[in-house]
C-alpha cells in the first residue's frame, strides 16, 4: 500500500518537470483568456437614454490572465513540494492535538471574555453593536447546526424561520401590544410549527431534493411577506416595533424606567448592554439545549441519521420523526433569533430575509465544522468580523464568500475550524475515514 | 397614456427596481404586444379585455406561456443531464445561463459597432460565440468546483455549487456592473393571427417563433446525441454505474465534463433567447430562472431530455396563466409551490424512472 503510493508519487514527480508546469500554466492562462475576454475585456453600460455603450479594458484582462498564469505555476510548484494538498498536510497532527487540548480551555475563556465585553467596551457603542450582531449569527448558526450539523439535513431556507419569528413578534407586539416576554416563546413556537408543517411532507425526500424544497419554501415565505401588504406592510416592512423591557420595566428615560428605579443616571447604552446579555442568554440556551439533546436518544438518532440513513432505518429508528424533531428544534431557535432581531432593530422588512442570509448562516455552520458548537461560534466571529473589517470592499464580498465555500469543500469538507465525530461509535479501527467515501460506500 | 401607466406600475411594483426599469420602460412600452414581457402591464390590460374576448385572451397567453416555457426547458436540459449522471443539483447552472446572456449581449454589441447589419449573420455569430464561451465556463466550473469532490460526502458538491453560484453572480456584477443592460429589439415584426371585433389582436411575433423552433430543434439534436452517439452511450453508462463504466473503458471524467459542456452550451442558447425576447439581461436573473428550470427538470422527470422540455413548457404555461388570471405578484410562489407539490407526490416526474435507493 505505502510502497505503491510512494511509487505513484515518484512517478508524478518525474513527469512533472519544468516544461510540464509551464504547459499547464499556459493552458490555464489560455482558458482564462477565453473566459474573461468578453466579460472583463469589454465593459458595457446603459447610457442615460437607455442606449447601451461599451468600452474596452484590455489592461485588466491582461493582468488577470497574468495572475492566472503565475498562480498556476505557484500552485503546481507547491503541489510538488508539499505533495497533494489535503487536510493532513494543511494542519499537522501535532497541531491538531494541541488544538484539541487548547479547545478545552478555549471555550470557557471565550465565554468569560464574552460576558465581560460590555464591561470592557462600555463606551464603544460600535463594538457593542457588532458583538450583538455576531452573537445573533452565533445563535442562528447553533440553531441551524442542529439541522445540518447533527441531523445532516441540508436546509437552504433557514431564514424562513428567522423571518417567521421576526414577523410574529413584530405583528403581535404592534397589533396587540403584547410584551416581548410573551411574544418570544410564541415566536419560537410559531416558527417550530412552520418547521413541522414544512417538514412533515418533505422530509422523506433525499438530500439534494430536500435542499431545493427548503430553498423554495424560504423564497415562498419571503414573497408572501412582500405581497401580503395588508398584514405585513409589504416591502415597506413593519415599523415601530416595541423595545424589550426587563420583565415590564422599560429601559428608557421615563420615571418608571430602570435607570430611575435604580436611582442611576440614564444612558442609552443601558439598552444596548441589556440587548447584549439578552442575545447572549438566548444563544447559550440554544447551546445548552443542543448539548443536552445530543446526549438523549433523539440526539444519538440525529447523529446516526447523519452518518447513514439506510442503516438507521434498518435499526428501527423512525427517520421521519427524527428528522422532524431536528427540523422543529432548529426552527424554534431560528424563531427566537428572529424575535430578538425584530426587537433590536425596531424595524423589519423582507430585505433582511433573502436567500443570501440563509447561505451566510449555512456557510458559518459549514466553515465551523458541522456539529461542532465551538467551531460554529468561531466561524460566526470570523465571518461577521471579516465582513466588518472589509466593509470598503463590499462588492467583492460575495465573491470571496463563494470562493471560501468552494475551497473549504475541496480541502476540508467537514469544516475548517472544528470537526465533530459522532458522540458514540464503535472503537474499531476503520479501513478508511468516512470523510473520504461517498455515502453507502466503503 | 400607456407610458404613464407603465411608469406608475413599475414604481408601485418594486421601488428598488424602479430606477433601472425607468430606463427601459420607453423601449418596453413600444414593443409589440406579442413580445411584451410578462410583467405588470399585461394582466391589467387583460382585465378589461378578458371579459369581452376570453378565448382570444387565452390564446395569447398560451403563446406567451409556450415561449417562456421553451426558455425554461432549454435551461432544464442542463439540470436534468447533470443530475442524471452525477446525481447532484448543479446549483450554479442558473448563473451559467446568466453568463450566457451577458456574452451574447457583448458579442452582439461588438458586431453592431463594427458595422455588421445582416441579422441572420449576427444571430449565427452571437449564437456560436455565446455557446463556445459559456461551454468553457461550464467546463471550468466542473473542473474547479465539482471534480475534486466526486467522492466526498454527499452534501459537499451541493455546498460547493452554492458557493460557485455566488462567485458567478458576483463576478458578473463586478465585471459588468449592477444595472440592467437593455438592447434594442433585433428581430421585429410578426403575424396577427386573429383580430376580434373590439380590437383585441392575437399576435405571434417572429421572435416567439424563433424561440420555440430553436428549442424543438435543439431538443431533437441532443436527444439524438444521447440516444445514438458514442458520447451519449458513455453518458448513459455513467448514469447507471460509474465504476463499471470505467472498468469497461469509458472515460468517466471526460464524459462528465462533456455533460457540463453540453448543458452550459444549451444554457447559453437560453440566455440568448432570453436576451432577444425580453431585450435585457442583468446579473441577478440566474437565480430565479435557475430554480424554475430545476422545477421543470423535476416535473419532467430527472434524466429525461424530452421530459425537461415538457416540464419547462408546463412551468411556463402555469406561470403565465397564473399571472394572467390570478395575480402576477404570486407567480413565483405558484412556481415554487409546484416544485414542492411535485417532489412530494410525484418525485419521479412525468417521464422519469423511479429511483431505487441502494446501500
């Protein structure tokens, strides 16, 4: 086995001389030239009178083709020096072990730091807002993690449940004046009910069909919100959503406000800090429930389902119920996050619930390593923080984001940061890792 | 009067799109009634005419629906072939269609500016260039994003395809700008099939005829290719069992690449037809068209080429009639609901074979 692989390696080394590299790079550059010739070499734009004009950009075209040529040479050289680029090469086992030891301390350390964020950055409103945003995505990521990471169901319409939660709270609060603390569970339950309603008929579909149906469902919810103007306000959204209260005590400047009751000077930051701890509590609730569920039979069944559905059925696990609970649990947390989003913004519109949002949450889960709680949290931090850092390069955002998804799938399909193996498995040496085989093979 | 109506309707329908649409409304409103877009102006004029001439109105909608359905069918062929062979939803296929439209637009612009005026020549050159370059896009996407994942776990190609779809959308936004790109109508004229006493005319424009005939011809050619040629036999062999096909001397990688190339070339034709029919392209058009075409592929039965076109026609007709008789706002909801209903009750589609789950 090893001898064979060494032989092939040496064989490729001898074949891969400099002419080979140059030929490959030349071909790549030629392909790039044809691909980009019209799309980048020529720029079209509609003039003021609707007439289309164009101008040439051969400089950009040449530089991009040059970059492809150089990049191709570099990649080929790297491939010869390092060998095939794989997960093992990218992160050596020693580092991996170190990481896992560090991981034991990292999670508590991060939690303590998060708890202290409002204290440390009390006067920096921008950082607090950003932290709230990151925590919202952490919560969404953890919610979706139940569906994608644990149960292995690809849900491309997760944002639908987020929207249901947000609109439930917004409409209940603005129409009936119900308080946040009554609406929050209601929003979660409504979202979970939608999850069950959608899940019941479609969950017997296989992987990709399920993905496309959830995507269609997400779009249907968004289109209905846009068009059902009498209820949802259509594209204008819902405004004047009440702010949350501390169990009935408003966080404002009035005489019944929290500041007045405590006898301290009022500051708008109080509300931000309150929101921060609120979303932190919600996110931690999600995390806690997920960890507890993972140890129950239902959690074990989710993980088994992710690994092999046919085997699950053979063992007598009711796959429909199992999938349905995963779907409903994920939707429940999505609904909570949506209610929080609505109360934080004070204004919601359908624009916040596009497919891109679903894909972003999905990318957080994928990047974090499906099933790994810490990984998802770190991925949310990296992703949302990264978007903030490169705010000036907004138009390239989705380009980088898309490439990141493709490259992660190629190099580390089970996640860049973490990877959670099933909680229980037979301690038997496997011939080949399950990462490397198609489902049902090996 | 008509122009005013259009303006107000655009502004009401979507404030975001209104700015870019305003540029176009002049051109659109002056287009022939037969080639008008299935947008906001159609059902309104229909409301009052429908009461008087239900049959004529129906026939006109039938024509419009068949044309729209042909475009969906052309895109759906790409989905159905790829899903049949590799078993993955090529999520980026809708964006390949969009790229095809853009390349057709740019080629068209260049030909006009160097002084080519013969319409058949322009069409031929644009068709060939768009097919060739878009096919290369399809090949590249497969080579970069899907081939390394051939033996990965089952969600990996899907996620990679979603990433690729974002890359392509954003790439054309960065490269060509976010605004809608209109072209003046290239193929004008048509036939008046029937004119009723109160002035409602059923029109069949030349471009509509062109779209439908192109679809039928391409379907016949490619169906023959799959059934009669060496490449088609390799494709069907890979569809049944890739390992066995490889053992019997079929070059599996090459066959799969060719599938993507053919799918992309057909998507380019669809892009060109879309450009000619609607007179515009924009970077965002691939997403919704892609989902609808996928719906068509599922409806027709995954793996079947005539099924894809049949499904495309069905989706196009349903969407058009829904817009004409119920509400134009909910036409996408109708299409997506059909996707869900078909998958639940008829997962094998109209012409598909039942899928056997193997361990």
